[in-house]
């Protein structure tokens, strides 16, 4: 018992240095021999690690208008919150207490479901009333959804903490003035690799075509992300609309297929952590979550360039609980809530007021907050209008090959 107390104290000393992610906690607790089956203390740390879809918190699994319709008590008075909020977010992208704390403070049940690509999110929204109140598309996908009329304007009067954002996140080209979107987190898409299994690693997309590592390479599932890798490798614009270049990128991706373990956007954290995957095309924070579990894993932004992105909270056109969604967004923009998310998921925060609360280890990590020099090689994916069909068709061919 005394040994366990000492080990626990040690864990908390480490925690004071850098807030532990759930994964880091589990790894350290496991190493210290503290994982006891049925331990209530551990159970309190939350659900399982593979939170891909349909994770429901707050004991509710309702999707749709469970709460009373939002009504204004009077023209200028405070409105009532709904009892329910339906939130659809990327997997591995929230601190474990973010939702429980909101539920406790506001008396709102949150149903929390996950997706792992913008393509899945778009398909869900296009398939009709999703019942979601908040979704978190990336920059270019906000533009796509606006073009398709899938989003509704938000009322910034209900989100006074919008002032906490860094100025650049108040004037994003895809939504100047935050009329439709409130930034959640941002990052880059690079390579997570195993320094021991890939001793000759070079920061180049060529690594993802190295036949020596056949069966241990994974690529993400998002169409534009995958094509961006091939186009960077070709030295081309990742937003090209030239059919010949898209076709060449397609051929390159088809050649790569036999080397892949698989395409995945939500299992590679665990696969990197357990030495199963040695080279993973992945999102920065996800790779840093794997690094928290396995110190042989590292993250690289290839010399040819990489995608930078910002994901933002938006309200679908048909959201049943819009006002409650705005109150939730305001809560997320609190400095302590925003910092806790970054500290847990290892992504960069758009919240300037949270800056001093984000752990130094995260703030000073150039893989999470890239230097000015590296930033010059980063590019945003852009919405391409009709040319999107060229990518979608090419992707179908890659899938079928
Ligand atoms: C989290 C992935 C988030 C970022 N797993 C992709 N834009």
C-alpha cells in the first residue's frame, strides 16, 4: 500500500509538470503497477480509448430534440437552455472533463458522437436531419458547407468569450468575423514514425513509399489529405485543378497501396503507440498522443510541405438546440476550458486568453506550434468547387484498385 501511495504521489508530481493525457496516465499507471481491475478511481477517468463513434455521455443516447424548444422569455431577457445538446466532433479531440463539467454546471445532457474525416461529416450532414447542434469541420469544409447551405449563422451576442481568440482566428479567410464558426483547435498533418523501427527516417513523404516498411505504413482516410501527400511529393500545388496532375497523384497512391497496413484516421494513435505502425500519415496532436504512450514515436513535418488546418465549431442549419450550442461554444472559449483541451489532446489552441494555461511543454513544442520557418512550407487545403469531383472520382479509383 505504501508503495502504491508513493507511486501515486509520483504520478501527481509528474502531472504538475505537464497535465497528463488519459493515455499518458494509463501508460504510467500501468508501468507503476497501479492498474487494478475494477478500480473505481480509474473508472472515474472515463470510457475506453477507441472512441470512434457514438460515445454517449451524461447517460443519454438521445439524438434529436429531447429538450424543450428554446424560447425567449422576452425580447431582451435571458433565454432558457435546452436540456439536451448533440455534439459531433473528431475522435480523440477533447479533454475527458470538458463535457461532464459543462453538463454539471449548466444541467444540459450532451450526446457526444465522433467522426474521423471531413468526408464522413459532410456525408452525415447531407443525408438529412442529423440532429446535431455542433459539428467541427476543417477550414475548407466550412466553405464547402456554407456553399451547400448546411450551416446557420451564430449569434455572437451569446458568445462574449469570442474576444479570447487570437486576432487571426477572428478573421479567418473562410469566415471573417466568426459569423458561422468558432475555432476549436488547429494543427498540421505530417508523419508519425517509430525512431527505432525506421532508423533511416528522413523528413520526406518518400518515406511513405519505402518498400522496406511494407505492412507498417498507414495513411489517413480523408480524400484531400491523401491527395495532398502525393501532390507535395510531386512538388505540385495541393489545390491543383489540373486533371493530369490529379491523375498522376492517383497513380502514385495506387502504387502505394500494396505497402500499406491500411487507411485509418482513428486507430493509428494506438498502432503507433504499440509499435504496430511505424510510419503513419497523421494529425499532429494525434501523433503527440501516441508519443505520450511510446517515447520511440516522433512527429515530422516533411520538407516538401504539409497541410495546416483549423477546425471550427459550427451549427448545422437544422440544429434543434442552437442557443444551447452557443452557450457551449462560449464555455469552450473560457481560458481554463480551452487550455485543458490543448493540454489533453496536444493540439494548438486558438484561444489567446488560454495561452498561459497551456503547458510549456506543449507551447514550446515546434511540432505542435510550428516555427515561422516551418510555417512557410505549410498550406491550407482549399475548397475547389466543381474540381472537387475530380478528386472524388480519382479517390474512387484508388479505393477500387
Ligand atoms: C483528431 C483529429 C483532428 C484533426 N483526432 C483533423 N483536422
